[in-house]
C-alpha cells in the first residue's frame, strides 16, 4: 500500500513540471530538465534513476506544448521568433542583392549606349566640318 502513495520528491517534481509548463519560470531558469531538478529540489541523478517516467512525462508535455504553438519558456518563443525573422531578412537581402545586380547591369548597358551615341554625334560633327560642300547642313545653335 505504501508503493501507491507518491513520495515527497515525486510530488515536488510534478508540481515543478506544472509550474514550468504553465510559464511560471523563475528568473535564471529555463524550461528544461536541469531547471526542473533545481525547482523540485531533486538531484538530476535521482530524476534519471528513480523517476525516469517523470522526466519522460515532462519532455513529452513540453514537446506537445511546443507543437501546439505554446511556448512555456518566453525566451524560447523569442528565440523562435527571431530565427523566423532572420530567415525572412536573409530572403529579403537576397532579393535586394538580385535587384542591385540587375540595376548595375542596366547602368553599365545605359552608359555603354550613351558612349556609343556620343561617339556617333562626335563622328557626325567631324564629317560636317570636313565636308562643308556636302548635302549635310548644320542646324542653328542657340
């Protein structure tokens, strides 16, 4: 009959599991096994040896909460949000890099065309000066 009654350490560990998973995490702790042991006042070796079912229960409930979109540890939620933001910013940066490359290509092509047009105009002016009796007439300048 005594084996059916939970021990004090098991009761404290269950209470610590509930506290961590509801997001009531004391300063300096996380939602992890190490913090669970500290909060329950149970050595980690005891948790692994004597109460492996509680460790498993904690990890399963924590994983289930995370899969459901709940984050008991606000720092973990912030880390996940920042990782998502970093991915979005990297994609945005890659798009900008492509745009900049396209603009540089367009600029080079535009400068090349302007240089060709300038050479054409210079060539036509030179022809006009060399052949004054040709059928080409100079336009009046302002």
